[in-house]
C-alpha cells in the first residue's frame, strides 16, 4: 500500500514537471526600418545582393587570402575566443548533468580501541571497521529550475560562438587593413621616389641653364629645396610601411622576422574592381555577430529569471542508499550487515523568501539591461553600415577627382619644362608646376589608400559568419601565394 502511494505521488509530480517557472523567451522585435534597403545602396559602387562571408576574396589577391587564413588560425585573440567557447560548452555539460541522477560512493576504514565501558565483557576492544555506501539521488524538476539552467547555458554557448565570430570579423578586417596600409605605403614610396627623380631632372636642367647664364642661382636653390622636401617624406613612409608589416606579423601569429617575403614584395594597393554586395537591413542584422550575441545574452538572462523563480517553490529530491558496515578484515566483502533506505527529500525556503525575490528582481533588471543593449547594438549596426557606405562612396568620388587633378598637373609640369627649355617661362613657374605635381601625386596615392580603408570599414560593418568555427591549424602563406580554405 505504501509503495502504491509512493508511485502515485511520483506520477503526480511528473505530471507537474511540464511547468517551468519564469517567463518563456520571446525574441525581441527588430525596427521596421531594418527590412528596408540601405540609404546608401543606390550608388553604383554597391549592389543589394547578399554579401559574401569570405569578403576578402573579392580582392582576388592570393597573398592576402593566405594572410587571412593564417590570422584565423593563429591570432591570439581568436584563440582566446575559441577557448571561451569551450568553457561555455563545458558549463552546458555541467548544467545538463543536473538533469541526471546523481550518484556518490563513500567508504571508510578505521582501526581503533573502544572504552571498556562501551563493549560487552569478554569482547575484543580493538578491531577494524570498514564502512561502504552507494547513494543515488534525483531531483524532480517540478518547477523547471534545471531546465531553465540548461536553457541559460545553451544561450551562453550561443553568445560565446557569436562573440568568437565578432573577434574573427575584427581580426580579418584588421589583417586586411594592415595589408592595405603596407602595400599603400609601398605605393606611396614609389610615387615619392618618382617625384624625387623628376625633381632631380629639373635640378640638372636648371643647373645647366644657370651655367649658361640663362637662370639665376636662386632658381637652382629653390628646386633643390623642393627636391629635399620630397625626399624627406621617404623615411616617414618607410616607417609607416614597416609598422604595418610588423602589425601584420602579430595579427597572423608571427614574429616580424617570420613574415613571408611574398608579403614584403607587394607594392600595389588592393582594390575591389566590382560593385560590393551589401544586402539590406534584414540580412545585415542576421549576419552581425554582435547583434546575435546580444540576442543570445538576452535569452540566457531571461532563462535565469526562471532559475531564480524556481527557488520560491519546494525542491523535491528522490534518493536512496545502500551500504554495509563490516567489523574485522574477514567481513569487508559482504559478510557485514546490509542497510538501505529510500525516500524523498523536500527543502523549501519558507516563509522568509526575501533573498530569493531579490535575486529574481536582479535577474529581471539584467534582462531589461540586455534588451536595451540589444536595441542599441541593432541601431549601431545600421548606423555603422550607413556611415561606411557613405564614406566609401565619397572616397571613390574624391579619388576620381584627385585623379583628374593629378593628370592635369602632370601635363602642366611637362609643358612647363618644355617652355622653360624654349625660354618662354622663368624657373619660378617651373618650380610651381613641379610642386603642384608632387602634391597631386602624393594626395592621389593617399586617396587610393583611403578608398581601400573605406572598403575594409564597409566589410567590417557588414559583419560575417563562418560555417566552421574551428580555427585552421596550418599556415598557408608561402613564397608564392598559397591559399587554404577557411571554414
């Protein structure tokens, strides 16, 4: 009869276990404007097709592809993010273990002597005692404390994965930006050397005219001053290039000396020669790891409200144990008396539940903060993308106009030198034309770098995902231009 009552109670408790304390999670709504195309997507430089996850391949640069693979494999920030994923996965395993029966084995062995008054006459007062016990317990998750804990841990794991993707986005963008910085500095160095060579030619011509009495010595001095000013830019550009190369080495997990020669040989700024696919607001918010991580943190803290709320109700654990106590070495393996017990254990913090309610209030406040963080992350994602689109569009326009100005300055410089040779203009006009050309060449090279930087900023704003979250284990940049697939 007692056993039937116990079984009935268990069945009743199991029927209640479908209820879980706390609110069920509902994903937050996105802004209505999030479904609309970007304001800057009407320009011909971009298209509204879905962006490519592996956006750096749009540069069609095998050396850059290899550097990105290496950065994803060896960058220290990526390794930290991957370790945090493993930590979150271990926490999820721990939370799931709470839903399983808990077992414990204990044993002890003693040797001692009892007081004479504590043993019957004629009984040996000294002896060995061995005790062993197996205990099993199982929590009836009537109010969903365990299930909500698993739900929170699962969401934490999702947030850790998205955080790792956010780190990958940043590392890839930083790698491409450093590569752009290094190649752009090399390109500007080439421009500076060409300008110095051109000014050297002008100095020679003007010096020859001075020796024939056709120019003053002041004309030669002014040209030499301009030449030295342009030459003084070369060490600064070289330092910029070296710093970018050293940064590339760190991003790819290398020392500066280990950077492949193929990287140092690149002297042309990479460029995407096709319209960049940007998608729309919906695809952006579905891709951005920071948005998805904020949503997962909101889900985790919502589940923790349930974990805290479940503590308001009784915690019922079914348990049992079996054991034996053996006296003397000959009784260790089962000859001693056997004992067992089975039954429920009920614990309930009542009536003083203020501490529990305080935890519930704190959990609800965390959810409100997470919701505000999510909304802010969404708005920043849209803002960053629109800003990047505008910056890219205007950088291209600036480069185009500076290119026209540079071409005009080049023609003017050639004409001035020719007219100087015919004695039609003085050296001051030639000097001004040469100075204008040097400035135009330098400004155009900087504009080329700015366009590449704007592209990287746009790709960073668009986010990205990786199907394979496991970092690549091997390097791929070699003397040529190897490329390994990235998950």
